[in-house]
């Protein structure tokens, strides 16, 4: 995760996806040698010299002010996640290097586990930016039983998606969308925490063992953790179309609470109730720890 290489690959990939027409520029000449915008066109749109932009795209963001970064984000039509990632890369460029560090094992406070256990009608779990599953309620353990089948702990949904693709395709109805999102969120996390040893190891393991992950990682896409919708096919109760709320925990930086719900009276709500009955009938369920 060399900062200069990441900056170069990210900026060039964002530049390549924008045509002159999309940027509102005249496309002189019918035989362009580059895909997307030329460097001088990005410099024009950002209001900087061509030499300055070339230095930035070669990996040097150390001297770029917030105003220049904002102008560059506008020129490249970055979305919110991409803009945040650009600023993370710039901060790393200003303070390069730094040793890899192993973060202390995260233990979820007992009061947060109590909160999870108090949510009895919805699967709820707490995770981090590496997709480690750190704490769950009983219904989440039942829902994520295919993920928890892997004996490695902490359970990790990114590893499940990319290293157990057959099981993951059976579980996630929109597998391709989920896989893209996982890689994009991991790259966002890498921008925030470039020296996280566990994250580096996870990315290295999946890059070695999954061609699909290598392709997704190389796309340079980034995405924020956000609320949304997920469709899952549980081996016991069938398809569940669930709304997902992902909430940051301010008192626990880097952790977020995920809660899955379904509107009352829908088949998904009925299947969640059936899943809860099934979970209650089990003597033991696989746990996240």
C-alpha cells in the first residue's frame, strides 16, 4: 500500500472514466491516444498548472491545499466517498511512512452486547472497517450462520464473500453487487488506516487467493458504509429482503452497528419471525468469537 502508487493509480483511474463531453470540454481530434481526459484537461478544469497536476498524479499530494484538493475532486467528478479517499491519501502523502501496527484486539463492551441482546426482533451485529464480526445478537447468529460456518475467528464477511464464493453466492442474492461493495469499502478503510497490520494481511490473503478480489481491488473504487437494502437466501427460511441501517458508534471509533429489519406484514418479516423460532429451537448456534 505505497502511498505514491495508490495516489497515481487512483487519480489516473478517475481521469480515465471521464470523457471530454462529460466534462463539458470540446473533444478536438477524433483519434485520442488516452482513455478519458488528458492530464492537461484535468489541470485546466482544476485551475492548476499542467506540471503541478502531473506531479500530483505521480503521487505527490504533500503540498496540496484543501482548496486545490476540492478543485481536483470537482474536476474529476468524485463522489463523496472518492473525495474523502482523496483527502485521506493527501494526509498520508504529508506524513508518509510509518510502521505497520497491530491494533489491540477489539473487545466490545458488555453494555453494547446488552444493547444487541435487547434487540430481539431484528438481527443486529457490531463490526469494524475490516469486516470483522465482533458481537452479535442471537437472531444475527441465526441469519449469518453460513458466514459463521468458517471456524476462523473473528468471523469476517469479506473473507466469506471472496474465499468461499460458492457459499456466498448461495447466501447473497446480489452477490456481484455485494462483492464490489466489500472491496470498495476495504479500499476506503485502507486509505484511513494504511498501517493496520490486520487489514494489510487480509487484503494480501484475498489478493493471493481470489482473482475476483484482485480485479475489484485494482478498480480503485471506494465506498462509504451506508444504510441500504440486502437480499439474502437463508438455508432454513428462504429469501429475506431486508433493510439495513449501519450506524457509527461515536464512543467506539471504527466500529459500527448494523441492524436488519423488514416492514411489518411482508414475507420478509414473516421469514424473520420464522428464523427467530428456528434459532430458539437450536441447542447451540455458531458464535462470532
